[in-house]
C-alpha cells in the first residue's frame, strides 16, 4: 500500500503528457536559484505556512524537506492537469510560475527547509498492525523510514500529517489522483478500513532524520511577519519515538 502512497506519483504515473514530462525532465537538470525560490515561495505561504509545515488537520501537507524531484514532478503534473488540484492549479500557471527554471527554483527552496516532527497523528492503537502492513507493502517504494527514493522520485512520507495521508490515500484508491502509481492503485483496492487506518497511523509516526528537523521554536527568518497561530503546535508527548 503506502508502498506507493502519499504524494504517490512519480515516473510510472498513468497520465503523464509529453508537455508535463518534458518540463519535469528539464527542471530536474537545472541548478536551482534559491534566492529566486525564496521570492516565489511567498505565493505559497498563505496555505503551506512560512515554514512549509502545513497543518495537523491535513488541509495542507508538510512540504518542507520533500525531495526536490518529487516537488518538481508534482508541480509539473498539476500544471499540466495530470494531478487534479484546482487550488494549486492557479498557483502553477505560467503567470504565477514561469518555466522549468522557476519550478526548479521553488522546489530547491522548499526542499532545503527544515521540517517539524509535530505532525498530526492517527490512532495509536492501530500502529503495530500498521507497521506490519507498511513493512510488507510499502518499504520497497517509500523506504524503511519513509525516506522515499531520489532516483525514482518516490516521495518521502515521514513527518506527514495523518489526515493528509488519509485524504491522498482515498484519492489514489478512487482514481481522483491521476498521477498515482498504477501498482499502488491496484494494491490498495483490497484494503479494509481497519488496514487503511492502521498503515496510515503507522506512517504518521515515521520521523524525519535529525539533520532535517528544525528546532521546536524555529521560525523561517525569510518571512518574519506572517501569521503563525495555526501552525503545528508541540504536543505534551513528542512524536519522536517509533513504536
């Protein structure tokens, strides 16, 4: 399952068109201009937050620290209509985001942002069962610790909010996420509701590596004046221990 989940996509997507694939491949080869990426990210702050941590209710994912190739792929797919996301589509038009270079720029900036491990969690009662499912079905693509695959552009899913994982899982299963990996779509059809909740609950416990984590009180100095009252808050019990 999650073996090919979350931002599940990547080069085996079912609906890549030539324009999207071409732009994706061009952007991958470019050196990102981080300063320009910082300027472009200003358009993303209202939804994804100054730190790129999204929110625990899953309305927006944590995008900070995502693999740059994955970010590039998703932007190119949304832009070309290969991934249905009306809100993001408006922010990937030629007017909002230029060609391959600007895609590479903003992806480079986002990928370099430190992450939070205060992500939204699922039901802890299901975690052990979810671990078994994850290790059976998900490790080959997303990795033992949810680190993804740089070469295959499989997303990292550690540190991701449970509610976001759940929504994407359902969109993948139901065919709404058109750029999902075909094998994953077929694989998760047999999952029961309990299986789904279990594997997603376990996935939400996967932790980003220490070198990718921000300090708990870190704020992005590039955007000092933005509202942050809604951002993920530390809980009494940190989510930084594997079951």
